[in-house]
């Protein structure tokens, strides 16, 4: 019986470093928002926060297992690794969480598709 030497490879990323004056910037931003709210009599329900992130339909594995010494390892995908959608989460300063929203890059919502309840679905030709 012949033994194969296997190697496990993983994609790596270098994380961005946080600024050395992060706490100072956070405190400055909080002070700015509090002063702005006082000047304009904003209610907490009038202040919101939204964040969006692009997601892929096909996420190829970040690790592979193959014979040791191989420089290229082929992986199978659905062919949609470059097809994206946008996921949006938002909340209001009074603690209210708004419904999640998904934005597809197309002209109309696909007919016959079932989406999770409580999620807003939108389409836009430019995503």
C-alpha cells in the first residue's frame, strides 16, 4: 500500500490595524452626535444606522486537501462565484431593529422563488 503525503492549504488575509487614537475618535463622534441632536431636537427614533455588505452566491472553500507539492488545486463550484447580492441591516437609535433587506442585481424579483418571511427583497439593475 502506497502512502500519499497530503498538505492542507488555506487562504490567508492580513487584517487592517485599528487606529491608535480609536477611543478618541469614538468619543469625538459621540459628542458631535449628542450636540447635533440637542441643537435640532432630534428624537432617538429619527436617528438610524445602516450597514450593507456584498455577498456571493457561491463561496468556494478556503481550504483544500491534495497531494503534497501541488501548486494548483482545482475545486468545483456552481459557476456563480462572481454573482453577488447585497445584504442590508439597519436599526434606529431607540433600539428598534428594522427588517433585513436583500438587493439582487436584476430588473425584477424572480417569480416562483420563496424568500424567508420578514426579509425585504428588492431588485436593482446595478445591484
